[in-house]
């Protein structure tokens, strides 16, 4: 009997908002959880048996002070995204503008203890890994066009629902984005993705439809 495919997606926020996670089992909604603690989220993913975890945050810092290759590639396709700073710039920002990226970096550190960061190429049936994705880019990929951020809640919830993921009633935006990240994880498990960037600076993964 084939083991079920369990994947998870995590939306990353700053210290107040924290992390929101959604798990899928064979493509259907399984569970969701929220915590301000990166290690707690990583342990939750491990506890539910999530094999692949998609995270909406940069997996690596810029080493040049400019946007990473993945971010530049997305912007060349007219998909706006944040430009990751260097770690030093993020940590020194007087108003904590990059605190959500720092939270994401901590989550990746925790996840990578038993799930290596995706380095490109085909994914084996038993692979355990984590990866970076971006809900806006995933939305554009699934719709086949550059989507407007103005209607992001309606558009992203529609995509999640169309994929057969029935979230609890009136989910918050963070839960919707986490579900979209989990949907990308499912696409990655099936080797149906496009990857922007490179292994050294980090890939941003989106569905290939």
C-alpha cells in the first residue's frame, strides 16, 4: 500500500503575526496551526509527517547587497517580489523592517536539521526537503498570467479551492497563503515545477502547469 503524501506550507510573519502552517494529505486539507516559534512550527511539520515543506520567505540572504538571482528572474517576468538584503543589513535595520525575513531564516535553519534545502533537479519519491516559494508568483503560474495583488485574497482562495483544498470557514489571509505554499509542495513532490535562481543563492519554486 502506497504511503500517503503529506506536505506542508508555511506563511511567515514578523514577531507579532508569527507563522501560519497548513498541511495536505494526498492533496486534501489535513490540518493547520499557528505559532510565533520557528522551532515549534518545524516540530509540528515533523509530527504530522510532512515530507516536503514550502516556506514563503527567502531561504538565503543576498551576498551582494542586490536582489538574488531568483528575485531578479521573477521581476524579469513582471512578477514583483521583495529583494533580500544581506544578513548584516537585515539585522541592523533600526525599525526591524526585515524581521519577517529573519523569522523565515530561523525557520529554514530549524527545518534543515532533517529536511535539506531543495537544490534543484528531480525529487525522489521518498525525498524529505524544504524549499522557498512565493504565493504571488505561484498565483501567476497557476493562472497563466500576471495577477493583480489587489484581489489576492479572492484569487488565491479560489485557486486553493479549485485544487480541492477545503480550508476551515473564513480562513485568514495567512492561512490561505500557507495552503498555497503547501499546494506548491505537492507540485514539487510530483516534479511539476519551475525553479528560479540557483542552488547557491536559493531557488524560488512555483508550479509548472
